[in-house]
C-alpha cells in the first residue's frame, strides 16, 4: 500500500489506530550489552488484539515474536530469552543488545474485533560504547597578558560514528565552544581559572574529559612553543 493510500484509509476509517498514518520508520539507537525499547510514538486509540514482530537484515525478514492472549512467544533463536513486551505487545524490549541486532523491525498490530492490521516500523542501530578520550596540549605560548595554546582531543578507536565537541567552563558556567577534534585558544588572565571539556559521543553513548587552564597558563616555565601530551581527567 502506498503512502497516499495509507493516508486515505486513515481519513475514511476513524476506527483505525492513530499510527496508521506513519510514513517513515522510527529511528532508535542502542548500546551493546544494554537494553532498548521499540514503541509507538503516537497514542494507540483502540484496543489491540495481537501483535506479530518481524526483524529484517540484509533484505531477509524473520518472524521473531508473537503476542497473543497476553503471552509472548519468541520465534527466532537470535532473540532467545532476550525479548519482553508491554503495552499490549506494542512495545518490544530487547535486552543484552548485540551488533547483529541492528536492522529493521516491524510490529504488525491487529485491532481488536476487526482484523484490521497496522504495520509500525523501526530502524535500530546498535553502537559500541564510546571510549574515554584524551586531551593533548600543543603549541603553547604564554606572556603576562595572553595564554595561547592548541588542544587536540582523541580516542583509541577508528569508529566513524563518533562526534567531538568542546565546552568552556568558568565559575560553574558552561559555554559551548566549537565542534571538532582540535581547538586553538587565546585567553587573557581573567579567564585562566576556567577549564575546557572535550565531549566524544555517538547516538547512544557519551564520554568527556577536561583540562584545567590554571595548570597551563600559570606555568611560568613555558615561554615558547612546545609540543607534547597532557594528562586529562574525566568529569563524569
């Protein structure tokens, strides 16, 4: 059934579930070894008779679970002892997530007493936990009036799903700074008692570390350009 046909059926048949008009999958992010739930974002307006859950990956579709007579029956070995449901079977919980759980999920929801079926689709992406990043300080130049330096944030991973962002904290006030792995900073003395935080994140997880400017800018031994590492600390 096309999108326009689904919308037309919804308009002409008020007895259908509200979610009949869904036109795109619901995007869900999960973290390996953790749990995730797949649930409607709209209210279900009418009672549900039963629900069949399907999983598709690499263009192969599997029936993974049935919810009938208030009982869940798991149909696929990949999800054995890892599935639970609530909300009349319309919310699916997947425990102990694995990378191979990434894929498309469909709930075929049957309205009570009518036999009418509504398909609700989710796209689940399972991510690796984000590693703790490290901040390295480079190219420091300090004078009585200015503290100039470069900070580089990195993590021991090659994952392309990671994003980096920075924040400046001064006297318990936080200010977003910029995105990216590297920042170039010039500060006057009134800002030397703050710190910079590097955030590394994917859609399912986040870690951060910070570096104190007191340690950098009040170091009288640094008077010319240097390159090297600096021990950063987690503020989680």
